[in-house]
C-alpha cells in the first residue's frame, strides 16, 4: 500500500479552509485526524489531489458549556479529549463513554468527532449518542453558515448533506430535559472492533413515567436511525423491564440491517432488541452513563 | 521392560548460578528502545524495492503477461516471470516439492506468484505494478475439501489425482477386536478453521550478490533451511549462500517456508546487480498462507465402564490450500501425538489432505495439533458426561505415564501429565466449580503437549541438528557463543546464553551471543518444533563444558594448595577443581582460587585461542511404519489447561474470565520466559477458539486480511492467567529441559470450548465459537426444546 501524491495545505482559519476547498472543488477534501481518510487513500478507495488540514485549527478545538445554549464541542476535538472532558463528565458522561468505546488509544488520540460524523459510516460510534441528545451542528461554507439537527446530516453510507466547501465547525448538545442517556456498543472484542450494533437511548423521566425517549440505532441501517415507533410506544408509560423489552422488539422491527462479515442481518436485528432494552434500563436507572 | 524411575521433584533442591532464573533478556534494550533492526529496517546503497506480481484469479491458465507498459515507466529496473528463472520445483516436504519460483502456465490461488518486479523506489514500484496486465483463461476452482473431492472436480495438480495431496492409513494394535470389548463407544465430528499466525512483522527479504556468492537478509525462522533451499533452487553450493537473519518479529511457523520474496530477491539482484528488498504488505501475509490447516475431524472411541480408553479411530480431512509446503508433516502430526497424551493400545488414523484453490496451509504453533486436540478433548468430555465421570477423572485415568513407549513407537521418558491435571484441578478450584456454576458460566479442561524438537531433519541428511562454539576473548574478559539457533522472540538467545554461562562457570553479563548468520555462526536447524532449548541447548552446554574442561586443565597447572604446612604447585588435577561464576577454585579448599580470566589468558598465551565446541544429534528414533519419523522426539512435554468462561446468553459473547496452565516442561531455564510463552499461548488459543478465522469470498479473495477484521484478542480481552509447572527432569534434555512454546497452545482450544459447552449446555461443532454461532445454537436448542415439549 502506498499513499498517492497529493498537495497539502495548512490554512490558518476555517474561513481560509473553506476558501481552499471551494477553490479546488471536487479535487480537494478536508483532513482532520486522518484516521479514516488516510486509510481510504492507502487502499485507493479515494485519491484526492488536495488535502486541506483542519485538525490543527484551534477554533475547532473547544469544549465549553454556554448557559442557555448547551454543551458546545468543536469539530476538531479528538475522541480522547471527549473522553477526558470534565464538562462532559459532569453533563453527559454518556458522550465521553461513547468516545471511550471507540477504536484504541492511538486512534482516539488522532481521530476527531467531526471526522467521525463526516465520514458517515453506518457503524460510527458518535452519531447515535449525539442524536439521542438532540445535538445540532453548525456548518460553515465559503458562502455562509447554517445549523441543522445532526440527525439530518446523513444521506447514506459515506454521504452527508455537506457541500464540497462546507465544514462542520461545532456540535451543540442543547440544554434539555433528558434525565438519562447511554450508548452501548456491541463489538466483537473488547477493543479495536467496529460496532456490530450500537444502540443509544435517552430518556426524560417524571417519577417512574417515561415522558419522552430517544432510541438511536447504529450499524443497522445505511444511516443512524431513530426507532420512532418504539419511542412513541414508550411515551407516557411506566418504566419497567417488561416495557423496555417490548420496546426492544419494536425497535428491532424498525432497523434495516445487512449481512456482512461481522454479522448476519438476522443476528443484528435481534441484538437491537437486546441492546435497546439494556440501554433503556441503564438510562432510566443510572442517568447519563 | 521400562525401568521404574521417577523424574519428579528433581530440581527442588538444586540451585544454579545462571539457570532456573529469570535473568534479563539479552535483546531487551534493543527491543524496548527500538534500536534493534528488523529486515525491513535495513537499507543498502543502490537498493531496489521489489514486489511479487500476484494472481488475481484463483485457478486459471496464464495466456499472456504484458509487462511492456510497466517497463516503460522510468525507475523500473527489472520485471521477471517464470521464463527468466530456473523451473525447478521446491517446497518443504521432499516427497512433494510442487512449487516453482513463479507460476508456469497455471495459477492455483488468488495471490499466487506470477512474477516479480523491482524499481528504484516504492512509489514507482506500486505505480508499475498496476501497469502489468495478465490475461487468463479462467478455470473452475475448488475452495473446500468437499468440492475438491467431488467426482469431476477440477484438477489442481496433475500429480494429485482427485486433488488428494497426502493420504494416511495407519493402524496400531487391533481396533476391530477392541471394538468388541468396549463397554461404550461414541463418535463425534468437529471442525477446526483456517487461521493465520498473527505475527506483526510481515515477511521481508533483501538479497545482493558479491561475485559468485549471494547474501540474503530475511525474516525467517531458520538460517539453515533457507540456505539449503536457495542453494538447491539456484543450483549453487551451500557455501556460496550466506543467510543473515536480523531480529524477527515472530514466526509461529509462518516464516519457515522459503517465501516467494526470498527467491525473487535472489533472482532480481542477480539480474540488476543491485541489492533488492522484497516485502509483503500486511494483507499479502494472508495470501502467503502457510498457517493452520482447516480440519474436519471424526473420532470414534471405545472405553470400559470406568472410562479407560480401549481404542480410538480417527479420520481427519485437511484443507491444504494450493501447495504442499509443510503439509505432509502437518497431516501426520494431526494424528501422531494423541498416543503420547493418552495410554491406549489400539489406534487407527486415517487422513486426507486435499489441495484447494486457496493460499497454501502449513505449520502454525503446535503444528497440526491444536485442532485435533480441540476435537478429541471435546469428544472425551462427552464420553465422560455420558458415563457420569468427571472430565478430569477420565483424563487422570488415561494419562500416559513416564518411561513408556507409545503404540506408534515413541519413547516417552519424563511425562507427568497426571500430576499436571491434579495440580490444575486444585489451583483452579475445579471441584468447587464444576457442575455448580450458574447458567452462562462454565469451566472446562483440556490436555496437550508437544515434541521437544523433531527427531529428523526435514530433508534427508546425517548432519547434526545443532552445533555450538564458544570463543573466549584473549584476555579472558568476554566470551561469545556461536549458534544459528533462531530467536524469533521466544527468547532462545537469552536461554542459550544462560546455559553457556552455567556450563562454563562464567558470568552471564560477560557473554554475548552471535546467531543467525551462516558465515559467522554455526549450524542449527532453527526455530521450529520447539527445539531450540533442548537441541541448541545440548550443543551450547557441551561447548561450555569443553571450555570449562580446558580452563580447569590450565588452572590445575597454576593453582597451589597447602600440603603438610607447605605448598604443592602444579600437581593438582582438573578433577580437584571447579569453576563457577568466573572463579576457578579447589573443591576441597575454595579459598584457594584464581579468576577464569587469568586462567584463560594463560591458556591463550600457551595454546592460542580458547574455543569450546559442542554438537547434538538425537540419534535414531521411532518405529518403521510409513511416516514413523513425524512425531519422534527426544522428549515430550505435557500440559493441562483449565478455563473459566462467562457467556452472555442473549448475545452469545464469551468472556474468558480465568485460565490456568500447568506444564510439565522439565527443568525451567528461565521461568519468566516460560510464563511469557504460556500467556502468549492463551492469547493465541483463545483467539482461535472465539474469534479468528480467515474468510474468503467466492473468488478466493481474503476478506479479512488485516487486524481490524481478523480479530486477535487484545490486552483487554485477556483473562486472568495462572502459569505453573510440575517440577520434573527430562533425562534426554540438557539439565533436564523440555519444550513449552508450542505445547502450551495445544490444550487451549479444547479447554475453552469445553468451558463454553459447560456454560451453555450446547456443543458447537465448528470453531471459532463466535457470538453469533453461540446465539444461533442457543436459539436452535430453545426451539428444539419447545418442539419437544409440545
Ligand atoms: C484502527 C481504527 C479503528 C477505528 N475504530 C473506530 C471505532 O471503533 N468506531 C468508530 O466510529 N470509528 C472508528 N474508526 C474510524 C475513525 O477513526 C473515526 O471515524 C474518526 O473519528 C475519524 O476522524 P478523523 O479526524 O481521523 O477523520 P479524517 O480521516 O480526517 O476525515 C474523515 C472524513 O471526514 C471529513 N471531515 C473531517 N472533519 C470534518 C469537518 N469538520 N467538516 C467536514 N468534513 C470533515 C474528511 O474530509 C474525511 O472525508 C477507526 C479507525 C481506525 C483506523
């Protein structure tokens, strides 16, 4: 394997990065940690002529809490930074834990949250928990900026709604009413395995009544999907193992898994059932974990 | 009659200066600082970079190879195919040399070697590779032994009708008679999968010519075999081939074959007159194959009411892949060593190794053993269960004892499997756990063991198996051990240096070891069949003792002792002296002494260089039946392993929570290195039981040729490991040593599989026991129960 030739830019700002991306058009792509893109280039799945580095931009590196807005995470924040963030430990340990379950230490040191979203593979670990917490993204391009729910960013495997000259700059987890959330990754070994199934759940409890819930499934559809029927089913009901087991059955009917070398569709579907139940129980009983 | 003699508890009261201790590894600083050089780290001026041109069809006739576009690319130095090199056939099993340097007419697996190319740098090389066009006439391919065996199946080799590459039919004792006497007979059939070794360093080879001689630096497990085969293939004298093996990033059996890289590097450097470095990308290691055969194993065993084995009948079918390599030996090994483990008289072993259009299989840690051990240990557990006997009790009843001869002709000296079983049972808490764990939790046992070095060279020769030489510096302040024993990470350099220090009576810190260079060092067959500690150990011990003999003779002339108030001088005999830790002293009066260095210097002045020599040959071993040589060895290790697992009954995910290994490894030279082997063996064995399997698509392409999708266990997957030894002494080993490296992998698959069975109550007959397979098996069992209930 050998990296093909490419030109490499290190712009000084997001603005300059977007300008470069716009200038070189379809020949150019952004590179953050490079843990996805360099692998693809070595495997010759893609051969961009121009790489525009954004991993070093300090404006993309913050994690902060803005009262009234929520937790803001820059797109260039690495998984290890997410994993070790005090702010996230206080507010949403579940997000740190999701990052902790990813890859291995080396990859977590380089790989960014922005890259994980924009690479848009069905098995990615960060989308489910972030969607479950109603995260929105800020997108900046050569022609301006826009915001949208993260849920709407994905179009298909390796495809997002982003234009060629657009970058995600930040993620906002809004102050919300969720009382608990969690992400369970089911991989085939303890470390360095991609998800066969990933299930995130968030709940808003009033006493023992489920007022609201989100269930987001990873690795079982072309894009991360919400199990909306299961969510509806839960609303207003009294929490309990049986209820969550039923929600699991409903969720397993909502996914569209494929068979690949990591698991058959049939198996994945059943794992959605199991992990939806487990995730809901955890989110209800243990808070944001 | 075998003499009644126990080699148990032999070493308890022995205290040596340099052996039996966990001394620091000789290579520790090189490895932890990264200073140590592996083949891929080496650079020579004017060096070219080369790769193999590999087939993109599994089975096809080569119509045309068009290299013209590639040749036009500036920087490309040479492109060669079959027409440019000798057409001699080679391999590792002399009876089945069936590989050529490059494919002549036909490719036999996706990845097969069509030619080789070299260029001034890697960039040009990869670009040029893409410009080479091969036109094929695609032939139908077979990917499993079942397909290969079908009538009318495509024939992969003319010389293997029906695609049968090796066929074995052996019988010892009288199985039919025993069948009539058996109280209970049971048959089980299980499958083991095709795996890869999982070493981190891909193969790499650099060659250059100086006049008529060629030098090869290679990531290889045996300097000697590489030298021998290169000389044979290129019709050269062995003396004109120099092999140097830099540090090696593990082998596990996968660096024993002459790889296409070695041969191509020699050919290309001859043509270009420049050094050529050939290398594999990681994925190409999967295509090179040479790893564990997939096996389909059927065992029928008859026992008495008490569980004593009366006969075993076994049939093993091996998926050999495209060429033979070590496959003949793998096939024999698959059946050979069961008789060492358990003591029974009547044994039938049939085996068929098929060629298929997949990468060739060969040796992997425990060569031919782990799958049959897994199958038989599972089978034995079922027999025990059917008879209501505890799995350990049935093993205690059948375990072979010391000083016996197996029905297939192996002489077994020290052998304490029974003691290993008892010890493992006691330290693991077996009695408290077996049958008493909650559902989803289980405990299992497995036995295994291995040869300590093969009794015979891979090709016919009368050469000794190992030679060692020790040279002491002129002033006696340093010594160098010469042997071509190959340290592939297992630590043989350390162990052999310890042995040299002990034999010489000379400080470990003042000895270096010069290995892995056929010009500089001395013959040894290399690292395979767990042979280095015993075989190279004998040679080194003898060389060390030779040095010591000379030192004591010299010292006898130099020391004087008090006698009747006066001194006598020069009249001491060597027998009155001893040398330890660099000091020569009079045994009766240790205060009278002199340093080794002083004596060595005096020796040098008088006789010239002080050299000790040693050699080792195991002598004639084994019976006379066909294939009797495979499995012969001067010594057999044995081991019992116990594993405790926790299975998620909903997802099928197995977590191994505890493991115990008790090894009868003879005298242990370096306990830490032994435990390291045991930890590594568990990691490899657990991986093969739960995760690992090479997956192909319908074209014979590898789908998981990387460490993300070919999942070896990570540190986080490793359970608690307890590694213990039975204190034994092997009379055929220097200081009583035996092997541990491969034997420790052989019980793991069986013991983990038995633990999973204990946890879930369903036997899955095919490795690996992936979560999905367990999930499916549990669902099917559930379905069957419901049906049965209605
Ligand atoms: C060994 C290994 C193990 C892995 N394990 C996991 C795992 O367990 N779970 C998992 O989810 N992933 C895993 N990955 C994938 C990868 O590490 C992650 O997806 C990572 O988050 C990618 O981030 P990056 O910064 O390295 O992305 P890059 O490779 O730099 O970029 C990926 C893509 O996103 C685009 N991009 C990056 N940042 C932005 C941005 N701000 N705006 C717009 N586009 C952008 C790039 O143009 C590129 O197309 C693994 C990768 C490896 C090599």
